[in-house]
C-alpha cells in the first residue's frame, strides 16, 4: 500500500522502498523556500508538523484534502526545500520538521509562517 | 505606447489609462505574499526597487528578461500583495516599494528577501 503513494522509481526491483532523498537547508535557494511555503496544503503540513513532536507523524496522518500521489509530491517539495526530514518505519513514513536547520538558513521565515494568523 | 503595456480593460473608452488598483498590505494573505515573492522576476523587481528612491523607477526601467505584458502582470501581482505602489506620471508609471507597510504586515519577510545572498 505504502509504495502506491510513491512516484516512479520509488520502489526497487526487489520491492523495497527507496529511502527519501533530502536536501540540506544550506543548499536551498530562497526561491525554493518561498515556493515550498507558498501553497496551502504545504503550509498546513508544516504547521501541523510544528505542533507535533519529531517523528510522531506519518504522512497519512495529516488533515489535507489531497490524494496520496499529490500528498507524496508535496512532501517531496518540502524535503527539497529543507523543511522536512523523513524516514521509513515499517510501512509508515514518518516526519520531522527541520526547524533549527531551516531557521539557520532563512532566519525568521518559519516563525513568520507559523505565527501568521490566517490560513491563506 | 504606455497603454500597450496594460492588460485588457486598462484603458477607458476615452483612451485614458485606468489608475492602478492597489491592495492594502493589511488585507494581504500570507499565501499571496509568499507567492508574490516566489518568482525570480518579481524578486528582481523588489530588490531593484529596494535599492532605489521612492517614485524614481518607471516600470520600463528594470533589468528583467520579460516582455511588456508579462512585466505588467508581475507588477499587478506585486500590487496585489501589497508590495508595490504605483502612480502614473505622464506616459510613465512610476513605482514605490511599500517597505514600511509590508514590514508591519509580515515582519522580517522583506528583510529576509533583500538580505538573501542568492538570486534564486
């Protein structure tokens, strides 16, 4: 089941799931960071993660109105922007918001996003 | 000439140019602000405006690789995000970055964008 949420190439020939690829926040451009956050679904994911302990939230646990393929894409964008770290735990992929690293790269940006009183 | 840079409906029946419509930064959503800034052309416009005195830069004076229609669209987005104020001065449309108002609405965001050491 879990593999169905992944894009092309995410499953090895042996049927094992490929570990998620991460981008170091130091290598993230300002445009990539802004683009990653300029989306209502990803804003919700980031905010829910910010309110949860590290490694406690599986990808399927978020209250967002998108299907599995779209959700997988959103997490790929968040990983690529240095915002989210993921690891596989059994059939689940669990998440951590990279609060400190992202803050070091873009001081104040995550705080602004989390502080904002509006959804959109 | 100047009218040709405007979109549909920007010229009155009498041939007068319609004054630009502005959005108060207080009415701008976080998503709109992030989306406005998550574009390389608009980032360039904002940064060039930040380095210029108010009302000294006409729309055609920016070094961006886009045509007039696209440029007009980018300025519309910037106005809609509360980032830019425009007024017509003869055949030119001149600009001002709304630094203080935008800062009051999204503290630190503009500074982050201007401070960033990379273009993208």
